[in-house]
C-alpha cells in the first residue's frame, strides 16, 4: 500500500489561503496559494480557490499513480 497523500486547506484570512499537498513519506509539502478577492491581491500570480484546488488534486492524483505503479 502506498503512503497516503493528503490535501489540507488553509484559510487564515477569509477569502485567501492555500492548499497543502502533504506526503507521508517525508517529502516536503507542496503549496497552492489562492486569493478570491482580486482587488486585494498582493501577488498577480494568485488565482481563485477553485483553480488552485484543481491543481492540488491533480498533483495528488499524479503522485498516487506514481506510487501505485512503483509498488505493483
């Protein structure tokens, strides 16, 4: 069985935050930062939460598939 890969949503300030893709095998987490309030954005590369959630899910799915293929 492959080690679990988790996705956690962080939202310290309403309308902005990140999704953390965490790896149980000790690799560093990957973060997808988002901001749903365009007039408040400090960084132009931040996108709405839905788009970043999709990116986090895709990374987790890809990594799970790699781990599954390696153990099969």
